[in-house]
C-alpha cells in the first residue's frame, strides 16, 4: 500500500513539473500563446479610441474590468462552447480581453488585443489565465475591425 502512495506522489509531482515547464516555454514559442490582433487608427484622440472600444466590446456583452491610459481590460462569462471546453464546472470560465493602447504620435494609435480564457476568476492564486491561440481568435479580430471602423 505504501508503494502505491509513493508511485502516486511521484506521478503527481511529475505532472506538476511538466505543467510548469510547459508554461515557461509557452511564452518563448512564437505564435503559440500570443493570439494578439492588432489594428492601427489615425487622425483621432485617446478619448475617441476608448469610447469606440467600450461601445464595441460592451455591445458584445463584455464589461469594463479595468481601465487606464495604456489600455482597457474587458471581461464576460464565457459562452457555453468555451465554458464546456475549458472547465469541468459550467459557469466557471470567463473571457478576458486586454486591449493595449500604444500612442504612436500625431493622433495615431496601435491597438493590440490579447484574449484569454480565465478559470477560477477572482480566486487568488487559483485563478488560471490561458491566452487564446491566434487560430481561435477570429471573434476578437472581428471586434477589433469594428473598433477601427467606429473611429
């Protein structure tokens, strides 16, 4: 019985170490964890940019979670397909979209969108955020194109 406990302990430790190593590599592999969509807008102001972002994303069911001059974070409960595929407990998954606003000068801005799926939101150290891969980021690219048209 004791040998089974040791084997299980080693397996759990191996899984834990394997996940932490995979997470460390994820940010180093190009295109693997980015999922970022980017649009450039010109001849506008920061106020118009943030107003357009809020109009489009809030109109699509998101709420503003955080806002500062460098960007806005939007969140909403994940839709059923994402909720089921990312979490064993229905209703435990959220979509979080971080928009970084880069002022490129003379009324021009570069807006970068970083979508993520969040499990165990607001649970402190247990909260997990996984970036949406570029392959699955079409919905967010469409939203960013709508923002550019709005401005």
